[in-house]
C-alpha cells in the first residue's frame, strides 16, 4: 500500500516487500513514497501500529526491508521479540 492509508485487514500478497511502521501518516507515506520512487521497491506496505506490523508479517512473512518508528504508542517489545 503506497497511499498512506492504514491497512486494517490486509490481504496476503506474494513476493518481496518493504514495510514502514509508523503511527504518523505523513511520515509513513513519505517513507513509503521514497522507498518506491528512489529505491525502486515495487511493494511497500504501511502499518500504523505494532499489531498491524505483526499481522502483515504473519500474512506475508518478514519484509526485505523495514523502517520502524521506535516510539510507537503500543510499544516496540512485540516487534523486537518476533522470532
């Protein structure tokens, strides 16, 4: 997803992807846009919380690249302890 909207019930997708995890919409969409345009990454998903991040990983496996906000409101512990 590259439009900056959150993805409350993401569908599984195939192939490598990047993931931006940030609760600030402008920051998340800015990173996603940069990763798509400047880095040439074809699929960049946005997660607005730790829960959305872990759901995306459960659906699609680990991302090739992740940009994660360290000050998420629901904390970083679940992401840091992910297997």
